[in-house]
C-alpha cells in the first residue's frame, strides 16, 4: 500500500500553508493535517486568506454560493505590475466566466454545455478516447523508457477536449502554450517581464478564439464552438461571444490540465507500490476504484478561491465581507473523520467516493464524468499493454508550482522492465 509520513507539528500557519514552500509542494496533505489540528478554517496571515481544510466546512462554503462567490476565481492569485495590468485590463482576462456566476445565468450556460458531458455522450465518445489512448501507448517505450506525462498523460486529454471543442489539430501546440501562460498568471508570482509576456499572449489567445468563432459562423461543424457561437448569436443569447472566449479558455485548461495530472499522480502512486499496480494487472475490475482513490489520495485539483460577500462565521473563524477564502477540496479526502486510514492508497474502499475532487454544490465540475472516463481508459490501456511498467530507478517527483489550485509533476519517467 502506498503511504505518506504523518504531518509535522508545531509549525506557524503562515509558514505551514505557504503554497510556494518546498515542503508544501512535496506534500500539501501534511500541511492540511497539521492545520486541521488547530481549526477547520485557519487564517494565513502572510496572504491574508482563510484556508478551509475541514470537510464539513468545505461543503458548507460550497453550498453557500451566494455568500461565497466564485466571480473572482480567474482574477489571479498575485498582484500584477502596472504594465501587465494595463494589457490585461484591455483584454477579457477579468471578465467573469459564466461557470462562476449565480443562477439563472449560471444554470442557462451549464444546461447549454452539459449535453457534451452527459453519460449518453460519454458512452458515444468512449471508442474515440480508447483509440487515442491505444495510439499514444503504441508510440511510447520503443527505447524502453518514456516520460509518461509528456508522451501519454498530457496528449490524451488534450486531444479529447480539443476534438470536443473543435480546435484544429495544427493549432493545438500553440493553444497549449497560450494555456500555460494564462495559467501562470493565475497561480504563480511572476517577475514583471514574464507577466507582460504572458499578458500579451492572453490577448493573442483571445483573438484566436474569436477568429475560430467567426469561422464557425460561416462553416458550422459538429463541435462545441459551433453550439456556443450559435447561442451567442440568438435573439436572447445565453452568452456573448466574449463569454464564449472566456468559457472555452477555462474548458481547455480544465479539460486537459487536471486530467493529465490526475493520470500522472495516480500512476505514480500505483507504480510506487508494485503490489497496487500488479493488482490492477491481475484484476482490471479494480481500475474504477483506483481512479476514485487517485482523486482522493492525491487530487490534481487542490482547491479553489472564493470571496465572502458578507461577514460570516465558518468553522469558528470570523471572515469579513470581502475576505479571501481558499476551499481546499483535496484536504477533505484526507480528513480522518471521514476516511479510514486516510494516508494510505487502497483499492478496497467500499461505499460512495470519499473525496471532493470535483468540488461540491452548483459549481461541481461539469467534466467530472469525462475525467473519470479518460483516467479509467488510461489505466486500462497502460496496465494491459505494459504490465511490467516501473518507475525509473531513483525517481523523485518534482512538483510544479500550482499555488493552492493545481498539483502535478514536471515529469514521470518510466521504464519497461
């Protein structure tokens, strides 16, 4: 069984819950566990944010979407320089995504896109996802070694979400680069020069999506670009063209970044403990349980920001109106009050999933079913083709800076034994 060491104790909260600290990058769950000993909601003084680590409090904040708004989720976690701010102010960077507004606008938009992620549509999509996974798996480990993240876990969900949206294949590498620069502005404190560079790329990205929307108006296709473009052109539009740009930017990021890291994190823990990997090889029926345990044990989405619209008390903490809140979904999956033996990766857990990996409430991830499908197929493909797959000897994961939002590695080197 894959396990992690117990949390340290006696550490100052501002130091403990520092998303840039090496210790937090290596194991945020130790920080959540230590913080939870003090209170389910703790104030991080250096950032002036309230960090929610108790499972009941996480669910409470997510339910109270009017009191804890998501409207500012995409405004970035760190201040921008005047030069970068001037560029972003003239872009759609600060436009509120329809995913993050309140009903009824939120409901109308979710209804518009939800069919693409419905169980019926996912069943129809499964053969194409499997073909992509088989093709990618057939192209790796020819030399006996591969970076599973770059060669398999990234291109699989990126291909799928771009096919759904309608991003031309020849543009996907550039879209990925724009996506990376937009995300960097979201979660990493950047030097001025890099902020300006990323801000300029945001404008290029937006102009590109607007151009695709115009093309779809002239030449419709069976894709989400066409559906959203038509919705923006109606007499009573569900969304404006600018809303489509913002929504698709979020969808591309959420549709591949999180699943890439879910696949990577899960495979890492399975290979770290050969018994787990071999269990899946012997019994593929355990793979759905491995997916849920991956979501619980080492979630690729750690949490999300909220802003209190009024003074409110949560978990014993008094949060003022305008207070910045961080809802740490990943902490819930390691809460010992909810999960037995929380720091062990197990394939024998019974009952409903013991995690909040896709959020909770009205902002529950619309692509949850797709992420589960892709990760299941990824594990089925890898265990079927490479039963002797192993981590490269001496591998120590290096985690990317993701703030309080993302968790993923920079590489996952594997070998065929």
